[in-house]
C-alpha cells in the first residue's frame, strides 16, 4: 500500500515508518522538521522512504502530498501541554486547522482511510478507581487537550459527510528509546536524571496515576487499525496504572544507583489520574499490548 505519515520524522513516526517499510509498504513522510532532522531518519531513507518537507497548515502542500496515497496516518501535532498554555493559538492552528487541511486533501485525492493520533488528554481528570472508557466525559484541562477534542469532532463530522473511514487512537503515556527531550514524558525525564546521577524530581505528591504504554505497543495499535479497523475511536494504553512515585522508585531500583526523590509544586494543566479501558480496542481492532513497565529496563541499559 501507499501510506503517507504526517509527522513521520517524529518519535512515534520513526518507529511506525520502519514497521510499515518492513511490511513492504511504500511510505512517504510529510514533516516540517521543526522538531526533528533529516539526519535522524537516515536509516529510513536507506530503507526507501520518500520525504516531503511540508507544513500541514498550508493546504496546497498537503493536498499535493496526499496524491496517490491509499492511507494517511496523521501524527503531526503540537503535543506539548506547557507550550499549549503559553501559545494556545499556535497549538490550535496546527492541531485543528492542520487536521482540517488533511481531511480536505483526503477528499480531493479519494483516500479511503485516515488514522489519526489523539490523546488521553481529551478526558481530563479521571477517577483513580475507574478505568476510562471511550464513552467517558471529555473534560480536557489544557489547551492541548482541548485541541484534541476539537480535532476528533472535526474528523467525526467530516466522516459523516464523506466516503472515508476514520480511526482515532487516543494514546496514553507513551515511552521508548529515542523520545525527544522537548516533548519527553516523565519516564524520559527520570532517565536523564538517573544518567546524570541527580535526584528524581516529582511535580506534586507523586500519587498521581498514569497508564504507561511502550512505543512498540503504540506501533502495533496503528498496524492493527490498518488491518482490522474501519471506523471508530479507541483508547490505546497498557490498561494498568502506576503512580509517579512507584515509577520513580522502580527506575532507581533498576538503575542500581542510590538516588533521592524530591518533590516540587504541581504543574499547571497536569492531570491527576489516568488509566485506560482498552477492551474496545481489543475487541474491534484486535489490539493486544505486550509490554509492561519492565520494558523500561531497555532504557536504562
């Protein structure tokens, strides 16, 4: 198949493109390289990936890029919560207006399937004792989360009016080797502190919960969507939760170093509790996560 991956030079994109190429697909990366470099994807270029340097906020560029594609996988986004607070208009422009341009490009080029990356941030605060289902109330507490809710709404409206199947994957807390420091999750930040021999800093009391999902499982979910999905919105996580304090203690233990944990003020826009119910993804797109937090050992090697 011919597959276009927006944001294909990013953290998720590099893993995904490698997987798609290994499966024999013809893959094109569409990226503005604002958070990545062409040097970082040199191995993918050697594997035969095509590169289009472009901006999803520029309609003509994405319309031309989508030509002759069978599937579009939309990863390009502004994903920093703190950046969305300081510059909400730019986050909206990329995440919402950029998505509208991609949908128009799919229509004009007769693309039949779109897979879009959404986020657990659409839910806002979760109950620590209840897993979030796809039917849970959407109550984002950051401009970033708000743009993902709006993005989903735009996609659903478009799908109802056009002959295109749209799959939205709500990714929970992703971790893996190669995650960039700019948008790094707490695991990557802890890893950097461990490598530097510094104490691990936790924002808040450390009892906030997260559903950590390995990048390998994220890539599997996208491939599952390609093979098995037609239309729908799915939680993609591990289905288990861990506190940030427990995570810090685990990573210190694995490292074998004698490091302290320090606590500081909570971050604005930081969600307290988040855990995915992944039963719908298991049922409809055959998603089955294979990695628990012990996968973190690879990061500490």
